[in-house]
């Protein structure tokens, strides 16, 4: 029988460090009466979350500057340990030349439709929370 562990809240610095250390996150988007959760490969830069996008749902949300939730986690199902981080914030299309230069200088490429994902999406956080389970 597995050991049971308490959930421990993570400080914001730890949340950003963990989020920056994984390649995939999920973006929660409200569309009408339904919630959609879409995977993105992302990067963290100056305490904001970024991914590249082409035409579609995520770009539409960014163009509307809508609220989103970005979630990433790492779970060890055998050891019953792990963590989860959620960033709530507003998505928008990146237009700032300095930010674009910094993002293009990073080693980053979308996993799919590389030629079509030419715009950067940014999430400016309103709230960053995280928790750890066990000894991870």
C-alpha cells in the first residue's frame, strides 16, 4: 500500500522554476459554455509564459486578450509524488520588438506545423499557484 503524503503549497519562485523545466503545458480556454484544454510546448521568459501559434483557437483567444489558465505538472505514479503549477492570466499576441528578439534568440520550436506558427502568444500572470505531493 502506498504512503500517503500531504499537499504542500509552493512559493512563486519554485512555481516558475518548475514550469520552466518542462516542455509541455496545457492551456485552459473558455469558449462559450465549454472549457477547452489544449496542449502547448511553451517557454518561460521574465515570469511570463509564451508559445508560438498560427491561425486557430489559441490565436483567437490571444487576439481577444482573454483570460486563460496554463497548467503543467510532473507526476510519478509509482512513487505517488509530483507537483502541479497553474498560471492564471491574460493571453495576448506579442508585438514588442525587444520581447520578440529575446524569444527568437531562445532555443525553441513548435512541435507541430512549424511553418504556420509564426506569432508568439504571451500570458501575463494574474496569479501563480502550485503544490507538491510527497517528496518530489
